[in-house]
């Protein structure tokens, strides 16, 4: 690739960044070894509900993202109150990533991520949220949960109401690893197959009895079905564990986060599509001018 990082330091309000936006090369994608679209989609739907795609991002891409996440001060409260979305109060979450640097636009638009998302969620699927989840040394894990929009208060109060076919996903979670994920440093725990006939993990003991922890390397990408039971685990090491959470949904699902494109939607067609910038609904069918006529 013709892209060469300048390695020139750029001062920021929180310290010094080694890389700036001009260093981000948007065309040097890596395809994971042995990647097969149909196989990946089969694993996420009718399989165990998750997959690891190895070596999707270079060490440089990982370093660019890591330095921008690690200058953030962890421990901010988020104010979610419903039982099923309280896991978002997790103090390791950093939001608004598209406003924190071009590297996050690159991570979110990897052709493999877009291809899998569009196959599973529809060609016009959209970005629902983009956040970093960082587990610092000694930090406790999250409570087991399902991802948005599989929150109880959004569904009818009827057992089995979320029993859609596994191919009819309302969310896909994509986790780009900024550090290695190991059982010791708080890697994601999931119950394989729990996305089929989804149920909320109300019994923690049962969850941890059945759960496995995912092991993967920085630069790898984990994908899993939105209704799978999962959580971040405690970090028992002296090193930070971090990943980018890219939550994708069909066009007809209201996004979880109000995302600013930070101008990238004007120059990047994939970001434009992911933010549904040109989606016509809701349409303005009754204008302010017409309202004023009625009132006059």
C-alpha cells in the first residue's frame, strides 16, 4: 500500500498522539485466512452463534485505535436504568468513536464486516452504536445480558415472543480486538447456542456454569448474534483489555446510540449507508408552513 504513517506526534488535550488522521490508510484491508461468507453466516445463525475472524487489522491499525481509547478517563457513569440495559452503565465503555478519529471509521467499514452484516441484516443495515469496551486491571465484569434490541421492556410480556428464526437477527455484535482477549484479562463470556430461542440470563449461576470464554488476539474480530447470552468478565491481570463494540442492526430497527458521523458520511459512502443518511423515513408530510396556515 502507498499509505505510510508519518509517525509525527500530534498534541492533544489529553496527552500526545503518535498518529493523526492523515496516517490512516483506508485501502490496505486484510482478509482473514480461510474466510468464507456462507460458513461465517451459518455459524452465527444455526451454529454456536459466534465466530472469530483472525488477523483482520494490522498492528498499526490496532495501535492507532488503542492510543485514542486509552487517553480516555474510565469510570464515567452512563445513567441506564432498565434492568436489561444496565450493563451499559459499565464504566469501561467509551462512546462517540467516530468523533474520536478516522481510524474508527476504518475499523467500522472493513469489507468483511460490511459483507457479513449485509448478508445477515439486509443490504441497507445500519450502525446502531460504536463504542470501546475497556476492562482495566482489577475491574469487575458485567452482568450477563442480551444486546439491544432484545431488552424485555421493548417486547410484549409473553414468553417466547423473541423466538424468531435464527436467520432473522435484529442485531449483530462485531468486536474488534484492540488487545489480546484471554480468560484471565476479562475476555467475553458467552453461552454457545443461547441465541436460538433467546431467553434473558436471569440465573447468574446457571450462566457461568454453561459459559465459555473467547480467546483471541489483537487485530482479530469476534462476531456474535445479538440475542446470545454474554458478558465481559473480570480482569485479573495487570494489563488493560479492550475491544471496539460495533453494533449493527437492520434498517428498520431504531439505533441504540445517536451517532455523529463527524463529517465522514460526506466523504465515505459506507459510513453514509451505515448511518442511513439518505433514508427517507420518517417523511415530513405536514410542513410547518401548513401548520401556520391552519392556525391563521
